[in-house]
C-alpha cells in the first residue's frame, strides 16, 4: 500500500523482481516485475520507493484488455477525467489514489497507477484484490477479466 509498505515487504510478497533500479531521481528507486517474474494478470508491475524505501507508487500494465466502461462499473464514477498534454485520456480517483491511463483511442486501459489516496483502503492486500490468485471470483480483478479463475477463497460466496 503506497505510504506504508516497504521495499522488503514487496519482495517478500511477490518474490525477487525482474530488475531493480536506482539511478537517482523521483522514479528511479524501484522494482520491476515482468517476464518470468511478472505478477499474474500483469504484463509488468513497477514499484517505486522513496529514500526510506517506503512504497509511494505502483504502475501496473494489465495482460487483458480492459475498457473504460469496465473501469467505471468496477471502481465507480467518482473520478475526474483529464487529458494529458499528448492527448491521452486518464481517470483520477482522488480518494483511493488510483489513476487509469488509456491508450490513444481513449477506450482501452493502458495502465493503472496507484499512489497514496485521500482515503486509505480498508483492507490490506488491495493490489492482490484485483490481480489473480486473490481467491475470489467476485474481486474487481476477476470482474475485469484479469483473474486466472475462481479459487474459492475466504469470504467468497460464489459458486462459479
């Protein structure tokens, strides 16, 4: 969780990264999970840490194609829609700290960025909640199609 999780906690949870980077600058102290080390459901996930090795940003590039309508249905309509200087649409969910970036067509999601929001997520494991392996087909990730399938985890009432 941005603002709380440490570098070591990310490594403990997801294993060794594909690469570590530390070249100076705000977005250069991090871990990248891709290729054989990719987190299930993501082509790539990059975790960025401050000088104290506390997580402050996560960028996730999903495997599956996700539409803006799916994002709105799952995460709600309490977002601010903006357009970058290069003409790319993105949604900002200020309460949760999630930013959804779209491809040039404005319809398909390119990536999700997570930063510390105004409201802290209620439960831990929020990244796993919408990535596969979370144990419940009713998770946002499963509904977005990034889940590997139903695993009948704790609290799941689905019979899929």
